[in-house]
C-alpha cells in the first residue's frame, strides 16, 4: 500500500469528508474530485493545515473527459466514488439526477478502465430495495430482490448493473456499499439527517423535533468511511453490492443516547413515532466474509463523539444551529 493514491469523488459530502479525514490521518495521498461548494463538513473534522494540503479538482462528474483527466492528474491507484444527487434532487430533476448518478458512475468506471485501474468502490443505497412489506421479517439479505420506488433508487440499481458489466466485459472488480441511515458530523441533508440535527441542537442546548421514529438501522459516519476504505483495498474478484449494518435501534434509543451525552437537554428532543416504510435492518455477513469483522461504534459512543465535535465547532465559532 506504500504507493497507493486515492481519488475520492463527492468528497465534500458527509461520508466523503470522513473518508478523506481517515486517509489524510493515515498519511495516504488523496485527491478530492467534487464540482465545488462548501468545505464546512471537512472543516468540522479536519484541521486547517490538513485542509490546506488537500488537492481539490472542481469539475463535473457527468463529463467523461474531466473524470479521466482527474484520474490521470491525481495519479490515482484507488477510486472511491461517492458523488451523487440525493432523493429530493433526483425527484425534482430526474434528467439531472440521471446525468450525475448514472452517467457519472459510467464515467468513473470508464476512466478507471482507461487508466488501468482494476478495482472501484462506489456508494449504492438501501434505496435499491422496496418497502418493508415486500420482504419477510428479519434482517434483509444482500441478494434480496431489488424493488426501488424512487428515481434515486432506480439510478443506484443501474449503477450496480454498470459495475457488473464492467466486470464481465473489462475485468474491473468492484464493491458497492448500501448504507442506510448515516449519522454524525457532516450529515446535514435529507429526511434521515434529523437525528444528527437533533444532536447538533443538543450540543447548543436547543430543543429539536424529529419528524419520524420507529426502529431503523444507524451507521456512524466514521465507521462507514472506514468500511469504504477497507473495500477499496480488498482483493475482490467480482462485482457485488453489499449491505452495511450498524446499530439497530428505536428512535427512543437515539433520544436517550443524546440525553446521556447532554443531561441538561432531557425532555427537549422529541419525535413523531412514525416508522419509515423501508426494511428495518439488513445483514452484513456477506460483506464480512470478504472484508473480515467490521467494528461498528456503539450508539452511545457515536452520539457522544458527534456532540463533542459539534460543541467544539460551536465554541470555535465554526458552526451555528440555525
């Protein structure tokens, strides 16, 4: 691994920021490929010195020439592809969503092929699955039927198919990872970012209401990033997509963990006990058979660390709740 160099697309997002932080603190060269925007997620978890040393290529993932140039200029030997538009953006503009999420993924694989990179790791999603009633009870297997109900989910399913074809036609192996509810510093967009926003509110002593509840699976952002990095280093001999696991808990458990971290906020974090319509949990045994045991941060530890990071950023004047 002494000569490895990473290119991370979508590195200004939540998971991407944690991937970059982990690689930088390993001393591994990493280049960011992102169309541009705020560095606020990186600033939450990295020092100014670390940020100032980061090469950033601001360009469009849907432009093959730009992606190919980024791979070449970065000298990348490993690619972690996280760039993509989320569910609301894909719904509002399906054509743009398809260009970024589907064409962008094709471009990453094509650029890898042209550069002689024979392994790609990319973000899929639980959105490739259907509703909870579409499946038997228990943890969802990684090879359960794909029944996406959003443009975003369809695009992610297409990306899993793209990966399979590049393996069959070009011998490029890949690992797709399907996170569910990622939480932690940097998670500030989308419906399921609400638990993290509640942690931010608690860090500043403010009340917060979460618009859903029930039982779901939560993955700490740092854990998720580390699994992406391990997957990028894995000796895969196929093109498979895998579920992640994490903490399978109720929203009441999330609130209790917040209150343990900030006792003075007790009673001020509330939620609607409405179950999300997706499967409650997924198995990760198949992924562990490839990567080995996966260490997931406990809910209490993840919530406490998130709040500590937020409190530090608030005290330093780098972050506001509203």
